C-alpha cells in the first residue's frame, strides 16, 4: 500500500517536509515517515492527521509511541495515527504539527488529489526540503523560480511490496529487540522484587513473633487490669455507700439543726427550759458532726487499707513468680537426679552381673574333677540359676531404693 510521494512543504515560514513513507500499516494505523527542514527553534504539538473527503473530515491523533515528536532539520521523523475505519472513502490527509504548520498528503491509493486546504498557499519556489531531495538525486539546484515539480512515476507493485516487507521486517526486529530489553529489565526487577519480598517475609515473621509475645503480654496485662478494675469498682461502691451514708447523716444533722433553730426561736419565750433543750440539740449536732468526721476518717482508713492490699497483692505476685521459678529449678534438678540414679542403677546391675559371673567361674575353677563329673548336670543349669538369683537381688535392691 506504500507509495513514493514527492516532497511536500507548507509554503510558509520556510518550513519544508520531505515525505519518505506514508502507508496504512496492518489496516489499523497510518504511519508517516519523513524529514523536516527549517524547523530550528520551532515547538511541535501532538501531531494530528485530518482525513478529508468531499463533504466530511475526520481528525486522528498521533499515537504516544513516538512521543515526543520534536523534529530536527534533516533528521528522520515519524508518527503513527490509529485508524479503525474504512479509508476508501477518503481522498487526502492533512498533517498538522503546529498551529501554523499543516502539510497536505495524498492518501495511499487515492483516486485524485484535492486542492490545498486551510488557506495554505502553494510553494512559490524550491524549499529547503526540495533542494535537499534534489541534491540526493544528483540534480543541480536551480536558483530561479520554477514550476512545481512533477510527480514522479509510481514504482512497480513488486517494488512497493518489497519496500513494505522491508519496513515491516525492520519494525518487527525493533519490536523484538525492545521486547528482549524489556524482558531483561523485567527479570532484574523481579529478582530485586524477590529479594525485597524475602526480606519483607523475614521481617514479617519477626514482627509476627514479636506481636505474638506482645499479645500474650497484653492478654496477661488485660487480665490483671480487669481484676484491678473489679477491685476498684468494689472499692468505689463501698466509698459511694459511705458517701451516701455521710450525706444522709449530714442531711439528718442539718434537719436536726433546722429543727433545733426553729425550736430555739419558738422557745425564746419559754426561758430556761427551752435553753436547756437548745443545748441538748447543740450536743446532738456536735455528735452528728463527730460521727460525720468519724465516717470520713473511716473512708480514709478504707482507702489506706486498699492501698496496703494492693501492695500486698503485688508482693504476693512477686513471691508467686519466685516460687514458680524455684519450682521449675527443682523439677530440673529432680530430673537430673533421676537420670543420674538410672545411670547408677545400670552401673550397679552391670557390676552385680559381672560379680555373679566371676563367682561362677571361680567356683567352677575351684571344684575338684570328680565333683565336676558328678555334678555335670547341675553345672549345666548353673548359669540360668545364677541369672535368676541376680534378677532376684536386683529386684530386691530396686525395691529398697
């Protein structure tokens, strides 16, 4: 589908574009390759390709694969424009890379070219791109104003197919090289990630063990805190009851005082009798105050006793921990003594067996020949008898021990 097109220019600001390749690759995207001239210091935007028909236009944005699209004079430049539509109905395309730079490109396989759009004037003379192209073809550069160059003869279909296959093979080779580099970098990243995951796993294991020990400690502390809370709640209830009782006594004393005052006011006219009653009421009030003070002192004593009980509880906890440690040490020592006792028993059994065998051999050696002949049958069963006796002795000793 590729065609060799003549160099195209914008005809403005001395900017030229020499088209090397413009084709619809794989039926999915347009690919444009060429060289720009006169673009030094110019800033390109994201290229767009506008497909033009008689009464319709369709704008395509460049793929980000070739970003950035900044161009240098005479250097290869490329852009790709995804297209999923049928292109047979379009006549030409307009390539736009800047607000004032638009290139008109005939579509590959178009039946007829369209006139230049967007008010861009045709080139009035050879541009920098045209001159460079002429120099590469070996033609002399003309200094006079010449007519627009004629479209060269279209190459044969075999040449077009060969160029297309060469470009496609080059793209496939570049894609494979990029995939190989990406796979190598991915392998390195995965190796680093594996090391990082291994370190994170070890750290997580340590953190899990630390969390387990911390959990056990927190559970124990929670149990102690709940116990303290229950004790504090009980003490609080007792203090509340004492406070309620003190308040009740205070209210009673105040009521008695009010009654005494009322009776005093009523008893002013009655003389000494009322004065005596007032003194008695004052005494009752003092007793009530004394009882209130006693209640307050009792509350303070209860608080002091509570603190002492808390201290005793802490001492008991420490004593219990020491007893547990001593018990564990005692158990270890008892196990060590049991092992030593077992070893001594084994050694004793070996010694008893050795001694019995030695005694049998000594008796056999000291017995006269005639006695041996007469007691040959008894000597035949003598080892078994000795073993039975040794077993009886060992059992008896074990029972005594």
